[in-house]
C-alpha cells in the first residue's frame, strides 16, 4: 500500500492501492501488532470491495523490537537486524510466555536481550549460535530452559538468573565467567 504524501502519519490517513493486504508500518522502539477495527478485532486483510463500506482501522503498537514474530504467546522467529532485543510482555492481548525453539538461532546481530516476567520457557536452541550475544537477564518467572537454548553463545560470559537455572546455563556456556543469582530481593554472584 501507499501512504498519501499530503497526510500527517500522526493523524488519520487514507491507505491507497494496497489490494487485500494491509501495509505494515514501522515505528522505532515498537512492535506493530496489527490493525484493529472499531470493535477491537484485528484485521489482517481488507474485506472484498463489495463488502467494504466505511472501515475505520487503528494501528496497534506495543513496546518491543520490530521483526519479532509471535503467535499464541510464543516467540517463533526473528527477522530483524536490531542488536538490542526487547521481548514484549503481550502480543494481541495474549501474554508472551515462551521463547520458542530456534526463535533466534544463528542471529549474528544480537548483543542483548531483555526478557520480561511473563517468560516461563526458553525452548530448544532458542538462542543457539548467537555468537555476539553478551547480555541477557532471565527473570525469576522462567521455570524451564532447554539444555540447548544457549549452545554456541561464545560471547555470553555473564548471566543474571535464578539459582535453579544457573547449573543448566553453566553447562551450555563454555565461556561463562559469572552468574548473578537473583532470588526475590537478594542477589549473589558466582564465578566459574
């Protein structure tokens, strides 16, 4: 689709020449959730012209990194180029609770990842071979990390996590030098 040149993108505008697919706008520091109609439903495709009367849509955004692909609360893939990744707390009003298998595998642009307190699971090879990943804080809400989630993350030398997950990470991260163990309000450091 096209954005008319004479409109201000901060206000209302008309979408031209997009066929049945709606355009996907980009906004720095935010992840585009989709277009929502007046009833709160997400609209991925325009109705057929004969069914289209007066359609008003609103672009919905959440704080996060553009290029993250999420479905049913699971981060499935990343096709962006950002180095600092922010995983959103929700996507289309569903809590994001899992980093899926191979979601960020082989991403050579990632340096840091910010996870939030809804993340419960980090799947198989979720971050494997992210060779420039240096910093990740794994929240206390995370209950399961696959034994292969961080294989090949050679730049990851310092991790913040719970005591229960520290041993799993120590086995995966051959260059791990320091684990900051958090538990409620207390913090302890372990050096390897």
